[in-house]
C-alpha cells in the first residue's frame, strides 16, 4: 500500500454526466530529478452524476485506505 502522501485524487468526465474518481500513486524519479510520475492506483467502478459526488466518493476511498493503514500500523 502506498503512503497516503503519495496519492492524488482526480475526477474525470468520461462521457457527459459520467464522472469517475481516480486515485493516482506518485512514483519518484531518481535522485537527479525532481519530477514525479503518477500511475493509476484505483479508479471508480461506476460513474457518478456530478463532479462533486465523484470527488466525495474518491475522498471516501482515501479515508478507507487511511483507516486500513492505521489498523495495520496499530497491529504491528
């Protein structure tokens, strides 16, 4: 599981009125560069009717990831 600070949330409208959230994971380049590459980590299985609904669902997914990370950290 990536660190939460390496995740970015975005929303895309694939078709009119069909908004999908996507979580992107940052991949750091080598030490000589300051660039980040982002790769898809998770994406919505079904669309939302609005940008704000899709964003809210993406935030919910981030919260689930955060809760799982906290549980894993407390178990060790």
